[in-house]
C-alpha cells in the first residue's frame, strides 16, 4: 500500500511538534500558544500542504 503522507510532510509535522514541545508554536491570527498535540499535527500538515508536499486534502466540514 502506498504512503499516505510524503517524507516532506513528515518532516514538517516533526518540526511543528518540536516547536510545540518548546512552547514556541502559535496558532493563526490569535497567536495563542498551541498546547494540543492534535492541533500541532494539523498545523504541521497545513504548512506541508502550502509547501506542496504529498498530503491528502483536509476533510470537508459536514452540514446538518
């Protein structure tokens, strides 16, 4: 089975996790420190997408 995420995406997520553990990772406009592991991964994947790495598109939001 093929890899879901490319190596470049993995490195970007790794860098985001490292920053989060050091207390240097901040979220979007608010600029608040990220404490959640899931949020750090999401930020890393988002940055990887912008760089053009092999990452599937984000899940679509459901409407009721």
